[in-house]
């Protein structure tokens, strides 16, 4: 006689509801640390509730952005290090709205995996919370999904949404940028969250994630997993200064691809590519992979994570203000 089939449960199908509930309980305290008086709800509800204080705004405009971490996650899988990718995602999203002049209000995350490993998820979400605290925004909710037929064992994906606010008259669009304005560049902390498909193809054909490379003064994994910087304090500090015209967050598309997004019609960039020293990681990728110059310029930030467009007359004052914050400021070109 044929063997009787075993009952099929959700757990036997690969989804553990109890594990998800335990995760929510374990992260409540770290998430709570990001909350302020404007957060109305606690984590675990159907929706995150936030009561914004718009009293200081004459014409409050909400600014939002959504993003992921891309294949930087594969480096995290190889290294077994998961706390930094959560910080990457928050900081990336914060930068994207900060360049518009916005202050971040709250963040929402999406964590999806094949099998929920509570320690991994805890590290990732702790990274979200750390970056939210540092940027002064609240982590008010998210989604954790187990999808065993989508992801391989040990894999997961991340996405996040940030919402911020700016006064309508203070939105920074770059509309005042004109010929002769100058480009100031702030240094990146590495690849940030873009170009990892190129970087992995080149570096992992030669090295393992744990290999120490003299040129990098670190392991490959340590260099690739450096946290994507938040430029919110720098933008906040100079956006009201005379002559500041616009900001460009350097992500996928490189310096030219991103900065041209804020230029008025008829304006172009003239970048002096020799005006700063590229960090060793970028040189190593180009050398090992024989990557064409045009290709690496469009794929990677090459050591510049934020560009500030300023008038000629404001170069010295803005540079001085940023140097007070400990920044190395590079004068990398102009608008033509």
C-alpha cells in the first residue's frame, strides 16, 4: 500500500511564523531607541504612526526615497558580517533626500529571506536603528518576509524607504546653477552601495573576501563593506550659506551621471579628474580588471561621495566651513 502523506504545515513549507514573532520581540528595544515624541505607534502594529511637527515650516513638502543595497549584500554573505548593510541603506536614503534640502523624519525597512536566521536579521535591523539614531530619524516599521523558494540558503535582500520634509521655498533643485559655478567634492568612504557587480567580478577572481591586500591595508571584505557615509550634517551646515546652488549624491552613474541631474538645460560639467587622489581600492579594481576609464567613471564614485555646486565667490567660505567639520574638500571642476 502507498505510504500515507505527512500533513503539510506552514513550517514544513519553509515559513516559521514563531521565528518571525521572536525576531520582533528581540528588536523592540533597539528600534525604540530611534523613536521621539512624534512617533505614535510601537513596532508590531499594522502601520507605523507618526505625528509630524510642521510648525516651523511655512509650506511643508514631504520628500521620499526608496532604495536597496544591491550586490554589496553578496560581500556581506561571504564575510558573514551583517550589521553594516543596514547602516548603508539608511544613509543612502537619507543622502538622497538631504540633497533636496530635506530633513529626515522616519524610515521603513523591508527584509526578505529564504529562511529567517534571527541573529542575522537582528544584526541587520540593529544597523538600521544605529543609522536612524545618527541621522535623527525614527525607524517606525517594516516587513520581514520568509520566501524559501525565492532565496538560496543564507541569502536575503533589503529595501528601505525614507520620508523627510523641507519648506517649499527652501527646496534645493539646482535651478540657479550657472556657467562658472564651481564643484566641491567630499570624500566617500569607499564604494558606498554602487558598482559592486563590477568590483566583485574583478576582485573575487583574484582574492577571497578574507585576503589581506597590502595596497588596501585591509582585507578585501573590510574594504568593500565600509559603511556608506551620511552627508546630512555637511549638507545641513552649508545649505543656507551664500552661493550654495546644489548638491549631488554620487551613486550609480558616477560623478557626471548624478550631477547632471541637477543641472539646468544648457549646462554641463567640466571635471578635473586629476584634482584628487583616488583611493587604492578604485585603482586596484581598474588595474586588476583592466577596466576602461569611461566605464569606471560611470560605475564608481572614485572617492567622491558628495558634490556641492557653489559660486566662485563662495568657494573659500564653504570650503572653510567644511574643513571645520574635519572634511578634506576637493575643488574638482566647474560648470560650463
